[in-house]
């Protein structure tokens, strides 16, 4: 039992339990009142999906800690009493794919089904939609796999002439590493360019599916992560800047509440007109534009109502509520400053270690290694924090970009007002992005996470896949991530401090 890290197993179990409890807490507090005491299957999927996403991110630090448990072994294969990380990774990938492409769509179709139908008919309808979608996706994947499902490895044929075995090793030195060499270089070092060739082989279908899912997730990760890495800390800081400075009087409260009531009445009238258009079947481009604008107005109006309630706390514990509000905004400021430091460190690390060739410095990799030298799991804990922070940035970016996308609208999540279909949609996106977050962290911290099961999985196969390899060869996702982060940082710093107000700019069709 010399290399078996019992503490690691205990920590892994405790973390899994804590993640599950936190996700149950989020579900209970975010769910819409209409979903209380019903929609149990979608709720189970939401909790399980969020847990898988969080645990998959934390598995990368666990993989590093698992490797450290073998540091006294002669070679890695001699250490067999640690966690079976490769098996766990594959299991997580399979569960992730099943949730994203089968279970979550089924749960959404079932939840959004006609409530007047029986449970059996709703199950049948949802199953038909899922099977149809799976068949279409399967055909597309099969065609792509048949056409371009190969990996191209660049290899070089090296050879050297044979030389009589020496009687003495004195002929070797730093300037003379080989025998019989006149230019002080081995024959293989002088191989011509023509010795380089491409070794082509067909990858397995599961690996190809994972690779394509990773690409889709990487696109979403680049957009959401690049935006979120900047807006996550700045959103907290500017929330403190826009905080209510003092309690308003009752007359001011009545005046503001009256104005908000007028805006709510106008918005309700506009939404009724839009729903009437929908029932009449005239759902054109203008209708979709107006509906999206109305949804934005409603969210901004809800924010104003919440702000007004904060400025005029009511009830017997009004003073306590105001004190908690002040402390809450101060906490956001502290978290925002810490997050800004972490975001800057992330962007600097990507530039220094990934985008500059050769890297200027291992940067955060060295920081984690030095922290490990202070205490065994301190560096691993810091590594876990940076990886999990990146997932939080993706979620923040999703919430920020969601209502601004041109083609689709991401369901916003609100405290105490999130329907299960919105929950399921966001969980699907988070799961899809989590694979890319893991791959990104494994690449960004390759020096620290070397010789792990994750490094073996995210090896050259994904980065050598035909048609995809150039995205990794030229660091397309890293450049996109940094570019969006800088643009968001500048834009948010210039305009994020302003308090947004409902504009009423959606036009009603005649």
C-alpha cells in the first residue's frame, strides 16, 4: 500500500458530495415557482449534469495529485494502487456525451410537451424527437467519418551508419556525442528534409465523435470564455459601483414604483400584441426581433424592481436587510478584485506560455510546482482553483452573451425564476464547454500536468485529425480567446459601469 494515497480517495469522495449538495441548493433557489413539486425528471438531469460538469473540471487536479502518489515508484506503471484515472476520464466523456446529445434533449422535449397530453403520449413524442435527431446526427457523423476520419502524423525517418563498438568511452564529450562523426553530429541529426513524411491512419469512431464534440465545445468556449474571463470580475466590481448608496424615502419609493408600473403595463400590452401575432401565424423576422427586444426589456425591468426593493427595505427587519445588502455589495467588490487578478494571470499565462513560441516562461506551471514544494497539495489546490475559475468564466460569458446572440437566444437563469427548459439548455451548454475547458487547461498547464492520464488522452490524436489539426497548429482558439477577452475588457470598462434602463424600443406590428 506504499503508493496508495488514501487521503486522495477521501478528498475525492468529499468533493463529489459537496458538489452534489451545492447543485441541489442552486436548483432549489433558481427554480421557477411553477416548477415546485413537479418536473422531477428534468430536475434530476439538471443536478446530475451540473455535478458531472464540475467534477470533470476537478478531475484534472485529481489526475495531477494521483500522479504525485506515484512519485516514489521506479516508473509510472509500477504504481497500480492509485485511482484509475484513465477509466474515470473515459467514463466521464461517455456520460457527458449521453447527457448532451440524448438525455437533455429528451428531458427538454418532454418538459415542453403539451400538458394536456397523457404522460405516455408526452414520452412517446419526446422519444420520437430524440430518435430523429440522433439518426440525423449519426448520418452526418458517419459521412464525415468516412470521408475525413483520419489522422495525419508527421514523422521523420532517421538512420545512422554502424560503427565498431569502442574499447573506451573517452572519445565521447559534449562536443563529440557520436562515434566516427566528422562534424561532431550523429548521422540522424543530419537527416535531409526529404526524410520527413506523413503517416496516415484511421481513427476510431468514438475518438472522432469526441474530437468533433470538442471542436464544437471549443468554439463555444472561445466565445463564452473569452467574454466571461473579463466580464465575470468586472461585473462584480461594477455591481458595487452601481450599488444603492442610501435608503430612499417612502415618497421616492412610491414615485419610482409608479414609473416602473407604467413601464410594466406598456410591456405587458406589447407582449400581448406579440402573442396575438403568434397565434395568427404571422411570425416573421420583425416579430422575432420584437420578441427578443421585449425579453431584454423585461429582464432590465426586473433588475430595476430588484434595485428599488434594495433601496427601500420593508418589514420589521428593514435595518438588518439594508446591512446585509451593504455587506453583499462589499463582498462582490472583494470577489471582483480577486477575480480580476486571476483573469489577468490567465490571459498573461496564455500569451506567455501558449502564443509565444518558444514560451518565455512556464509562468503558472512554475507557481504550482513551487506551491507543491511548500505543501503537498497546495499547488494542486491552486491548479484546481484556476481550472474551476475558467468554467465559471464560461458560465458568466454565456449569461452575458445569451441575450445578444443574433441567431439564437440562450435561456437566462434568474434567482427564483428559472424554468426547467432554461435550466436544461444551460446545463447542456456547460457540459459541452466543460470538455473544452479540460482540454484547454491540459494544454495551458502541460508542464505541470505532464505524465497524467489527461495528457495521454489529449495527446496528438486530436491535434492531428484531418481538417481539424490546423485549428490547433495555429492556436486559433487561444488567439480568439485572448482577442475576445481584451475587447470585452475594454468595452466593459468603458460602458459597463453605466446602469442600463429599459428603452421600450420594440415596435408593435400593426
